[in-house]
């Protein structure tokens, strides 16, 4: 650990696995905010205001979170494009906007990616590590350590923003750290690249944020290892677009005791994520992640007369002309007084990475704060940000956005208290 700095000056490394649309939009936005040409719209950590005893102060002034100017980025990708080249190809941001942040984006060229044999089948990148899975993991570990030293970092957070992997059936490798390490040494095909990134991060005491629908953080082997190392984890799959709308709308239908007979959701998207999801095995991972939300919000067993028999269908289609500008249609068949049917139609023309980038910023800052506060394992309170929140006790997650927000606010209050105590203790120890 470098010599102690003021908490607000601590330097945090953001290790981006995947330098695609999401990661490049995140970095471009952070740079634009620092230059004063953009506002941090959509970011809770930057815009939330605490009321009560501290009289409406900004959260970022109350909690000792890292400052945007103290974030340093590293990335890994199967393509060698710099963040600028990647952002240009992703076409989320206008060329004129990109020009303004070009030098910051050009500085970031990814390290070669860790790859397994078959988790992402649609992409054939050449910028990949050679050698066995074990050798790749050792190279990754050395790169992270060298990055930390070179940038004089206090802490780091690893963000999984790589392509959606196919879901493998769990085997021996999932059961314990020792079995996972044995599978890694043996080069088992059940060990995916995301698992290796997460494993190496935890080994180095680095928290992991899983923005993707991939399953790596659910393995008991990974969860136990994180607890053993005192490392926080959170995931999975950022709640943007259609699922965000669903978890806003469904609690309202339920609050009014209206019934639901069906919810049909379809999406078109044309970015690289969409291309990967054109593989039926990858799309299965994503669709499962999207399907789970309604049961948890509507509680059919408690309200069988309203929700005992609804039909839920989710479709995702790859349609290149739209790029990152996803379009989602929802047809919601509801019924009211005396069973009379009604329909709600939602047509959300969203920008996926524009919705997702501020969530990644929040997750980096909050997971880092959890880490320095000594919170470990799955961070249930961060469920607000995810489509399929992972819980420490593996129980059913809450999906209702408003209930998730209450849980989050409660945790922020605890973080404030614990960090105030910590600051007082540190000051009196150094006095
Ligand atoms: N963009 C969003 O709004 C959004 C929202 C929710 C979830 N997600 C999830 O986040 C992830 C990233 O989304 P995106 O829109 O940036 O996708 P993207 O396809 O633009 O970027 C993913 C990047 O990961 C890289 N990659 C693939 N395998 C890799 C490996 N083994 N190691 C390192 N890099 C690898 C790809 O080359 C690509 O550049 C996806 O899994 C997506 O499902 C994204």
C-alpha cells in the first residue's frame, strides 16, 4: 500500500475486461465530465443528495468515494483497438464529441485477452494471450500488479464488461477453490475467461463487478474465495432498457391490484453485444437473466387471482442497422375490475450504453467504498443496478426498483456511519 493519502486523494484502478461500447462510453463520459462539457446524468453517486441531518449535501461530498480525477483505467480485449478506435466503431457517441476526448481514449490500448476455447463463439479476435489457461492467468496477474505499481494505485476494481459467455453446466470446478484451481491447471473446458479474470482479481484482493449475464460470480468456488480474501463482489447484468422499464411498471400494476395475463417483450439491437447474442447459447444466458424479474415482483403464489397464470415471453433479435440504439417493444395484457382486459404498449427507443455507463461508474465507486469499509462477499444492496442481482445467501432477489432503492439508501446510511467512525478512529490514532 502506498504511503497514506487523504481518503479523497486515494487512487483507484479500474480494470476493464472488454473495451467495447460500454467501457469506451464510460471513459469518454468521465473525461467529458472532468472537462466540464458533460453532466453525470444517470449517475447516483454523482447526483444523489442526502437530506436529513447533513442538510441536503451531495452524496459524493458525504461519503469518501474516489474522485473521478483519481480513477486510472486498464483494459483487456480480444481486439487491439484503443478506446478511441473502439468507441468510433461502437458509434454510441457523435464523432464531434469523441474528438473532444480523443487524447484520453487514445492513451488506452488493451492488454491481450484471456480466452477459453468456446465461451464466445461469434467473435474471432486475434489479440489474445498464448499458452494454457494457467499460463494466461499468471500473465494476467503480473499485468495487474505491474499496472498497480506503475500508476501508484491504492486500490483497484475489476469490471467484467466482456461479451456474454455461453452457460456451461456446472461441474467439479465450481465446488471449491481447490477444485477450481485443479480445473484451471488441467485446462478444463468448463473454466471460462470470465472465471479466470474474477479468480485472479480476488487472489489480488480486487473486488469484481459483473456487468454481464455470465455466471462466473455464482460459483461457490468463487464466492467462498472472495469471502476468504475479504473481497466484495456484485452482479450480474446491468439493469438498463427493457428490464429497467419492466421493474418500474410492474410494481405500479401490483400496487393497484391489477391482474396480468401476459407480458410479451421483444428487442432489436445491432451492436457487437447483439452479434454475440445471435448465438443461441449466448442469448439463452441473456434471456434467462431477463425472464426472472416478474415472478419476484408480482409474487404469483401470494396473489394467484391476479398473477397465477400470466404468460411471459422475451425475445432478442440481432439487427445490425440499429447499432447501439436498441429498440424494445412491450405488450402488457392486464385486467381490471370484473376481469375486463386492457393493454399497455411500451416502445422504448433507448441507447444501451448511455444508460449503462453511469451504472458502471456508480458500481466502481460503491464497490471500492465497500472494499475499503471491509464489506466482503456479494453486495446485496447493489441489486438496484442489476437485472439478476446476486445475493450472498443465494435466495431469490428483490427486483422491484423502488424496494431496491430503499435497500440501497439504507446501505448508504450505514456506509456513512461506518466511515465517519473510521475517520474519527484514524484521526485519533495519528494524533
Ligand atoms: N451496453 C450496455 O448497455 C449493457 C447493458 C447491460 C449489460 N451489458 C453487458 O455488458 C457486456 C459489454 O457490453 P458492450 O455493449 O460493451 O458489448 P461489446 O460487444 O461492445 O463489448 C464487449 C467487448 O468484450 C470483448 N471480449 C470478448 N471476449 C473477451 C475476453 N475473453 N476478454 C476480454 N474482452 C473480451 C469484445 O471483443 C468486445 O470488445 C455484455 O456482456 C453485455 O451483455 C451491456
